[in-house]
């Protein structure tokens, strides 16, 4: 205990004794009330010198999805001391507190105090984020009393996964557009139940594949027709993502890049469930490194690898006159005749680059679908359209830009499921 406070306690006790003696001698009862003040103050001084013991626990989620809401809870127990407790609960970037607050200030009296704080929040963007410090400060009422501070950084970050929509096979009415096998039969997997096309009978085709009804409708001189089904080794699909600044038009949490990531993950999950080999590449002005792309493969491990790549992908300024095709990607396209979806957001600054990239991939033997994600609907949600001229040059230019792309997707006015349906039809899922 601090010696200066010991002296003051003795002084207050001495004053209380003098007042008590004076009350007895004078027989004035009201003087006994004066004894209470120094005694109470002495008790406060004694109690405030007790060691403050703070116990705490907190509950933080480790993995959630974009748009998910969750609770953060802190449980605190304080024994000893007399004063004010300040609590700052952990938060992280790219979140929004929807109910409650993460900062609290409470009074701690003579008894033990148990505190339970909670706030409700929403994850706004995908990524891996660090929690801020959990801070607990005990500030005694008397300045010379002992204070206590606790600052603790949660040991595990929070992972916010991109949103994945579950696409069902019943949503798509799809027929393959291929006319004939792309590789030698020795390089193909076993036939699947997915119908591809009808072709003429060739020696070696099983009799059970003959389509007797279709054969009966044609001239007998043309021979028999057989049903051809896709083979596992023939199905390769690659998502090619534009990572330029064009994909950041909109808001911090809602822009073409975020919608593109959700579309890629939803499509990858669906295609992998159907046995496709699915891969991912970023569009870049340089040759990408091995950790930037995912070679087409099947199975949920491939889906998880794609999700990990997309979890941290960010757009950047790209100053280039052309988009080179990665050597690994070029070889895959030539060998497998892969189907490719270029996910981008086109304007006058990158339109020629996307058209040139598409021509390169087609020249390699790929089947390319361009998905152009438009940001106008996103911007319109946050801008008063009455302030925009009805026929401004910018609006006319945007209408010309809309002509670029096999699929024009305004994610504000069209659901991801419908965009995936159109991509399935154009891309031949």
C-alpha cells in the first residue's frame, strides 16, 4: 500500500476520533454524523488499494462468408478495486457493426463485477483479416490507486470466403455443340451420360448407341446414326479473370470484381460436380507465376484451390498494349481444346485488349465466351440520376461499350443464377 495514503488514512481516522470525543463531551448528537465521512473515506482508500484481478474470455468467429452476420462476445469478471472500466472489443477491416457497439464504459463498485458485452456485425468483403486488440482498462477513482490495462491480440485471423451460389443441374437445359471427338479415343475417359450429338455410325461403335428413330427418318443410303456422349477427358473449362482497375468500378464492397469472383466460384462448383476439369487464370500484362493460376483438374480440392486464389485477388493498374497468353495456358488450350470464359468489364480503355486476347485463344483452338459485367446498375444505386444529363456523351459511349461481349451482365438487375444459365448456353457446359 502507498505510504502517503497510509498517512492520510491515519489522519482521517484521527479526525474521526476527535469528532467522536467532541460529540461525547458536548452531548451534541449531530456531531456523530461527522464521524461517518472520515470513516467512509478511509474505507474507500483501503479498498482501492486492493489488487485488481481481471479475468476475461472472448468468442470470435474464424471463418464466415461475405454477407454473413455474426456475434462477437466478451465476458469479463473483475475483483477488487473501485473505479471505471473501459472495454474496446476486437473488430477488423471490411466489416459493419449492425447492432450494438464495440466500445463500453462501466462503473465498478465495491463488489465483484461480471460484464458480458456483445455486438452484431456483418462481413462486407472477402479476404483474410486480422482482429484488432481486445483492450480492457481499469481506471480507479482515486488517482494514486493502482490501474490495470490488458491488451490482447487474437491469435487467429478471420477468413471471409466469397459468396458461392449452388447451381443445380435442373436449372440448365444444355446440349453440347461439339461435332466430333477432339482427341484420339485412347486419350479420352469413359463415356458419361451427358448427351453430346448425333453422328453417323462408324465401325467399332456399340450397337446400343444406335439411334433407331433418327436412323429411320433419313434415307437408308445415309447409313445408321448413333448417339454420342461426352467423355470425361474431353471436358476442360477455364475461367480467365480480368484483374485490371476496370473491375473496381462501383463501390468498395460492390463492383464487377466481387461479382466475377462469385460467378467463377459458383460455376466452378457446378462444373466440378459434373466431372469437368476446371482451371483458373488471371489476365495480366506479364507472364504469371505458378502460384497465380490453377491448372484444370477435377475434385473439390481443385475448387478449394481456386477459392483460395480468389480469396486474396485484387485489381491493379495494368499499363500494357497487349495481354500475353501464358505458355502453360496456351499448351493446355491446344491439347484439350478448352472452353474459356473471359470475365471482364469492358470500356474504351480495354476493349481492344480483350478482343485481341479472345482472338489469340481462338487461334489456339479454344472456345471463348466473354462475360462483360456492367457497373452502371451498381453506380446508379449510389448516385442521384436526376443530376446526370439525359443524353450525355458518357452515356452514349457506354451504350457502344455494351456491344462488346457474348454475355452482358448487370448484376444489380439480373441474378447470378440467370447469368450462369446464359453462360452455360454460350459456353457449352
